C-alpha cells in the first residue's frame, strides 16, 4: 500500500519535498549495516627475544692407544676402528627449538598464492585483476556516518532520482528502506563518495568507487553524478580525463541518462582543463546515443552561463 501511495505521489508531484521524505523514512531507525566494512589494522605486539641462558658445547671424544713393555708392537698396521656417525650439536637452542625451526623451514617451502602477481593481459600488459587501494581517513568518514545515520543520504538520493525522472529506481529505493527495513549498500557507498567529494578529495572518492565495484555493488545515476562532479571540479588533468570515461560508462554500460547538471559539469571541467575538443567529442557521443537532457532543464542549469560553454552545448545538443 505504501508503494502505491508513493507512486501516485511521485506522479502528481514531480519535485517531492525533502521534509516529507524524512517524515516517511524517519521511523526506520536502521542500524548501520552494509557490505563495505573496512578492516582497520590493529597494532602488532612486538615479540620478546629469546635469551640464551648458557653456551653448551659437547667436547669431542678421543681414544688413545697406550703400549706397555709387556706388549710387543706389531709391525703390521692394525686396522683403524670404524668411524661412528655421531651428530655434534653446535646449536645454541634446545632440541625442541631446533625441531620447530626445521618445521618452520619446511612450511616456508609452500607457495603462498596470495603473493603471486595477478595474470596479465598479453595485449595491454596490465593486471587483469587490479585490487583498488583503500582510501585514507576512511575510519573517520564511517564514524561520522554511524553517528549521523544514513537516512539523510537516502533522502537526498531518493530526491535526486525523482527529479531526474527515474521514478522506478526511486520507488525501489524507498521500498527497500520502508517495507523491507533494509538500507541498500549503494546508499552507504555513495555517502562515503559524497563525503570525500565535499571535502575536496577526488582521489579518495574515486578509490571508494573502485572499492564499491570490487564489492559487487552497482552504482545508480545519483552515484555517477556525485563521482563525475567530484572529478570534473578537481581541476587536475588525471582526474578530469576520467570524467569522459565514467559518463560513457554510465550511458553505454549501465543504460543511464546523465542529467543536465552532469552534462554541463563534465563539459565545463574538460574545457577548464584545456581539453575542449574532448568535451565536444563527449557531447557528440551523448547526442548520438540519445542521451541528451531535456532542453528546458539544460537551459535552467545554463541560466548563469555565457560564452563558449553555453554556445557549444546549445549548438551541439539542440542545434541552436
């Protein structure tokens, strides 16, 4: 019943208020639970060095042959006594320690597969499986999320999907939170990405995105908009280059349509980084894929823009 009511509400009201969403979601005081748990390394206690109590050496035993006047010395050589295979312990540790040491040596001969390099692509010469790095200050970010909760982040995501016309995705998100009493993993991951983006750390936001993919969590349109905006506004060429990649990934691989703000931010970021031609190429690809935003929404985000950015976007997208 709640899903039908929300569906009607979204159809009638294209821009739902955030306060009403918070009232609907506020009874769900959900515990912080998702699959993006980070193992924080604990300090390793130092091992105490074993002390050597005493130096024990075993003297070599020697046998001497004595001759007496009563015993004549034979001219024929007497055969030497057979050699005895005796083991002399030169070790400073006990026998138990030597046994354990031999066991350790035998165990080290086993191959640790986790330390082997990943397989290589013969064409790209790059690792096929590349483990992303963990972002820094992740513990502080998660602590803030645990204290503040994820309801506000879920409301912002719900509102963003609704405004972009993604009613089905918005209703699915609402159903998981309200009806199934579950907080989707994409909400938690996107919250961390947005926290780094707001702090001006695009590198760390990008790491969280890679970690999210390696955990099997797929991004939605709101996740892409947050990530692309962070990379485009960084002003660093190596991050701005990733903007085109993720916009095309969003359209071609996920079948999503970027909103007007994402298109504008992507092109503006490329232009500011001196990659105007790549920005125009991106706009042309979006037009060929049918991923052009509505003209009214594009004009709304361009209302304070003039010059090259305004002319290029309007000309490429709408022929004006």
